[in-house]
């Protein structure tokens, strides 16, 4: 019964997502992830860059009316996993900047984590229900692959763990990285340190784990 209800909700919302995107004049919502613009899916019905298993996903929704932010609105995030089932339904209230946010981490180990996920965001603005759809892929990525490029950039994943990742890790370790990238360097915790035992900080335990990856022994 629960799955049937979620299926109906999903279909109704998804049909709404297939309608042509309307202009942002009037009531509007934009759902996106922590990746910098435009890689987080900023814009109507745009996809986000992919994630890896055990990544922490930060979801944001910007509620506006005539392009101006709208505060104190309840935003609902329906998170759909790769099998089409509702993984989670979460709510948050928009702040003065019009943004509401929630976060979640992918289950592991769970083969259903791989594939295409979607998020359906809804909010009532000026007595009108606004919707936006966001999609992203979950695929394998080295846990210590923080980025790449020249100069090194967070989220420019290159499937390597090299000096570029070391430079980015040290920015996190010193507290100099952007807030939306800090979680990448939170590799684990415990005593002795273990991968995937996240503790919400980037400290010496994460440094030990990163060096294990960097030296090829992680």
C-alpha cells in the first residue's frame, strides 16, 4: 500500500515535470545540489553532476515570486532511488534568502544505489503549487578523488588520486575549502581510522586515510 501511494505521488509529480518549463516570473521553485553553478542542476528541470556511493548529498530549493526570494514556505523533497521507489520524503522551511535545504547519504552496501536518482521538489507560493525535478547518477568513484584540472578544482573528478587531490585535501584540512566541498575530505573516523565511518570533521584521522589512498595502500 505504501509503495502504491508513493507510486501515485511520483507519477503525478513527474507528469508535472514533463510540462514545458515556465518562466521564473510569478511563483517558482528551483531544486539543486551542492555542486557550483551550473553543475548542481540550477535551472528548471536540469540534472546535477553525479555522486558516488556513500557521498553526502545536500539538496537546496530556492522559492521565489517574481524573482524575489520567498521565506517561511514549507518545501517537500521526494527522493526517488534508482529502482523508482521513494527512498525518503523530507521537508524544510525556506529562509530569508528563499532557500530551504536538507541532506542525506546514500545507503551502503546496497546495489540499488547505482543508477539514476531523482528529486521532486514542491512548494506552495501565492496559493500555487510549484514543482521542479532534479536528476543525478550514482556511480563508482574513488573515495579520495576530490577533483582535478589545472589549477585543481573540487568536483572535477578525474578517477585519479594524485597531487591535485592532495592539494585539495590540504585546503579542507586547513579549513580553507568552500563549505560545499568540505564533506569530500571527511573520509572516515574511529580508532584506528576506518573509511566510511564519517564523523563530520576533517582532521588527522582523515589525513591518515587520505595518505593511504595517495600511496596506493588505501
